[in-house]
């Protein structure tokens, strides 16, 4: 086994930015908007780097799919401690239509090519909230999956995953190679400070195209319309308790 | 001796400036405060005092990293975790 971990990272609109929809309702405004690494992807990178620091694995390879700007996200991951990067170049309309199915095909192809022991991804992206890529990648590779991981431990050639599920925690033990998706409480991602970013400039980022991996990235989905969530209605102030009861009855609440 | 300290101070300033880009009240606000904080001590000559100030700067770096992490963690927790569903956390 190579002892290599593949981590997928996605460049998304920064979590703190107020999202605006284009006037033609076709998509969200992305031009000139601050972008950063998906928070769950940061947690995925941190876990891989931690495993390397504990000498459980040998190499952390970080992958991102997208246009030139995806390189920034890869560099941030390299600054956090990843060893090398792979930039899968997808631009223009192809990038707009890139979804979990296409990315999981790419990740599966790379996992085989790089002889990966583990593929670690964020559980979902904060822009599309699909929560599909990890699961699809595992299915395409026919590998076991440990999703919503809040704790990971290697036990020989198996991996113990504590998963966050509705109503509590579930512990599973799965064979390697495997796909893991990171949940919020897996770890505390380190900040990529300036000195680390400078050092990371020496690390290599390979450039590939989906066609080089034999992956067809045509989308089977079409976005028809994007709308903002409904505006919250203004609250109404009432003078007395009787007034409140009358209003509640009117609204059919009691 | 003075040169090596000057390098450390410059490195600290650059690191803080880089961190300040994400400051909640705006990068420009942060930059202004950072500059005035450094300017206030620009005539300091005692190397020991300078080391102490640099150490304080390192402390501020840690505080900022903690601030950014907590902000992000709380935002993610609020968005993705329904308090009703969790049994005990």
C-alpha cells in the first residue's frame, strides 16, 4: 500500500459573504466575490495532515477541480501541510455544470491512478449542499465509506470511524482503502499563515484535464432557476394579551 | 543584533497584515489599527522590550486565529446542525 491519502478540496464563495442572486435568476453572483476553501474541506485537509504527522500515512495529495483560481485553494492546502497538489482543469460552461457526479468520477480515477489508501472529502460544500461526492466516489470505486466522520482511528489495515448521525454517534469499522467524509467536529483546522504559504510555493501542483483521466464530465442536470429565500415578514406588535389571543386565533395558530 | 530584530518585527507585521484581511470589521480598519500600534513603538531601542512586544504580537496572532476559527465553527454549526435533533452535545 502506498500510504497515500487523496484529499479533495473545493473553492466556494466565502462562508461570511452575503449571497446575491443574479437579476435574471440564472445563478448566484460570483464575480468579484470573495472565495475560499470550503470549511469542511479544510477539516478534511487537516485530518490528512494530522495523520501524516502521526506517521500513519506517508503522503497527502490534494486535488481540486476548476479554473485557474482553483490553484489558490490548492496552495492553501499545501500551506496547511499537504505534500503536492493536482489541479484538474475545468473551465467555463463545463465548470458551471460540474457537480458531484463528475467530481466523483474524477476522484475515483485519481484514487486508482495514485494508488490511494484513503480518499478524504468534506461532507458537503456550503454552496450546493449536495452531500453526494463522497458517497458517489465510494460507490464508483466499490470502496467502503465512513461519512460524517467526527473521529478517525487507524486499526491495522482497518479504520474505525465515529459518525455523527441524527440522535447521536455511530461507530463503524471499515476496510481500507476507503472514502471518508469529514464532519464539523473531526478536528480544528490550522490557519495557513504567511510563512507557510511562502514555503508551500516550492511544492508541486500537477495539471491534468478530465479527458486525460478518461472521465466524461457532461452534466445530466440543468439548472432552471435560482431564487432568493422568501423575505422574512415584519413582526407585528400588540398592546394587550387579549389582542395577542385574537391575532393568534385569526392566524389559525390556536 | 538590531538587524535580526528588525527582520522579526517586519515578519510579524506582514503576518498580522495578512491575517487582518479576514477581520470582521474590515481589512482597512485592521490595517489602520495595526499601523498605529506599530508606529507607537517605533522609537523603542531596548532589545528586551522589543522581544516582549514581538511576543505580544505573536499572542495577537493566536487570538486572531482563534477568533476566525470560532466564527466559522459557530456559523457552520448554526447552519448545519438542528439543535432539536441532537440527543446530547
